[in-house]
C-alpha cells in the first residue's frame, strides 16, 4: 500500500494513547501497523497484503472463543466495519485475545482518515485488561448486592423472620413479617447478634429449648457447622402469645464469607399434623396387631415376632428362648351350653391366667382358644418354677369350676431346632399331652 501517510494522520494516531495503530486503505485493503507499547512494542512498521484476510486468520488463532462471533461480525467484516464508521463517524468495541493462553481485554476505536488521494480506516487498539476486569468485578459486586437485596426482601415475605448478620462486626438486621414474630418482643436491629440472641431467647423461646438453642447458636459452633456442611438447620419452639408453644425451623447459610443469613419459619401446623399422622398410624399399627377380645397381641404380631426370632437364629448370635403353648379346655362346651357371651368371658379369663403366669414375656392369642408365650430373659430362667405354678393354679381352678388351660413348654435347642416352628411343634405336642391329662383328671 502507499506508505506516504499525511502528517495529520500520523499525529492523530500518536496523540491517542494506543498500544498499536492500524492504517487500512479502504480501496486496496492493504494496511500498515505502528506498535508503541505492550504486546506490540517490539513490532516495527509493517506492510502486508490484506487487512481483512489477516483479520480472519487472527480470528481463528488469537481471538478468545467467546468473542469470535462478535469479532467476525464487526471487525473481520469489511462492509460492516466501514458502514459503521461512515454512519456513526466512529466505531468502538471491546474483545479479548489470547496471550500466553490467557484472555486479555482490548478496546478498539475506528475512525475515518483521509489522505491526499485515498481514504483510510485508522484503528487504535488499547490494552484495557486491568480496567475491564476491575469494571466487571465492580459490576458483578453491584449486581450481586442488588440481587442479594432482592433475594432478602423476597425471603422476608416467605419467612416469618430473616436475620442478616455481619460477621466482621456482629451487627444484624431482622426483616420481620406480620405473622408470628409481630407479637414477640425481639430487637429488629443491633450490634451484637449472638449475645442479643441469648437475651431474646430467655423471653421468646420455650424454656425447655433455650439451653440447646443458645448452645448451637454460639458463634464458633454455628460457623463451624457452616464451614463443614454449608447449611445449618434447627427446629425449636417459641412461646406463643396464645395457646401451645409454637414450632419453628431455623436455617442458617453463608451469603458470603462475611455475612450469614438466618431464616426462621413457622412450621407449627406441619409438625402438629405430622404428629397426628404418626399417632394415628401408630394406633392403627397397634390395632392391627391387637386381639380385639382380650387386648393382648394377635396372630399377626406373633408372625412378626417369629420372623425376627428366626433371623436371630439364622445369624447364630447365641439366642435362647422357650415357647409355651396354652390351650383353653372346655371352650366348646361353654359356648354350646352357656352361649358365646359366657364363652368370650371364659377366653378373657384364660388370657388373664396366661399373662399372669408369664408376666415378663410377650403373650399372643393365635387362635380361638390357643395362646403362645415366648419366654426370654427372666421368665426363661425360671421356666420350671412357672410350669409348676401354672399346674398348681390349673388344678385349683378345676376344683373351683374356673377356667382350665393346658400348657406345654419347649426350649430352643440349637443342635436340633432350625427355626421357631420346630420349637413350636414340640411345645404343641407337650400341650396336647397335658390337655389329655387334664381331661382325664376332670373325668
């Protein structure tokens, strides 16, 4: 290209604080570059064939990936760049190039220059990496602060109370809704959050929960939890102005390393609903495993107990137990001669007898006139004495025309019994022998 540039053009370029300046002949596309400092300071005036072709090469080799589309549209496109300068008088833009593998920010300013016979684009390029990074950091911080403020206000609507605590000063602000906390005397702002919390807790926190709450909200304890887990949650109760203590849930998180946000939410209705569900479920569970006539455990409960006992046998953890099978004598006769109402009372009397004999063992009614007791622990150790007492009581009942119950007791023997059913069969056989014996004695 014609390198005889006017003194006005050179003066204009040198007067601008650029790292380098390009002079591009609009008609021929040839260009020259002056480098003054920075990454271009070792470059000298050079002339090459085509600015736009070289721009496209630079686009692929040195322009940062995220800026390639912008650079291709605005710089490496002759028609677009020339039109922008002609329409606006100046074109400005920012982009990044890779230097030693790292993106570096540059600004570009393009104006139209006129020589004696040709028109030129004068392109000034300046390293603005430091300024741009500082600007972006400030923008991000401002944006974060603005967003943070918006989040805080949104959360203040969502939660019953929201504390913002400055960890450098311990100053705090409470954003309070018009729900739970509006009737509690809690300071809305202060300079010593953790000590103020202890004072407030004495008046607004349910007395049984005060010691634990103040312990977990010690500054060092809370910050360690946040450092270790990122979030800390804790449920406790407040002294509600009316009625029962109120359940609330606290959640603490870092907003940044210098601030924490602590939210408090009313979860009372949820907790009480869950308590009611648990109580109802527990009652339903117990009802399904209780014999309606006698009030003791039923066949379903026995099946579950048997399964657990079989698991212990399978794991061979030294389990020892005995099974007592008890059967009511003469129930059919009572039902046939005196009616089922009397027969039901006869069964209840039998149940009381079995439970009284095996006071420390679970007793199950597994059939109309059949009961099972699992002897472990104390009852297992004195099973022979229980057996003798049972026999004496039944003998006395026979004499007094009271309920008669046959009983057979068998001990689990690891050598020959593989499961509970094996022990049950032996106990059942012994019970049958006793039943026959009692019938003979009655006759």
